[in-house]
């Protein structure tokens, strides 16, 4: 997901400036977003891919909603 990777820095900068988030939160956001981009293996994002990623987080990594 090349295009999404390109806008991550802008999203993080905007989030930090408008929400006054800590640097640890921004680092966590960046890690999560890059992980998501690596999981998506096509250039077209759709609902099925998002739900599959959420399922992956829930089942494999034992993360909660």
C-alpha cells in the first residue's frame, strides 16, 4: 500500500499538533500504521482487507477491540 505509506508522516504530524499527543503515542500510531500497510498486499484497500486485518489482530496477536 504505497500511497498510504506516503501520507503516514503527514497524518502523524497533524495528529500530534491538533491532538497534543505524546511522542510515545505518535510512535505507537506510526508502528501500527506501518504494520497495517505491510499487511495489505495490494494497492486497493477495501472493507474485506480491513476486516481480515482486524481478525488477524484479534486471533493471532490476541489483541482486543
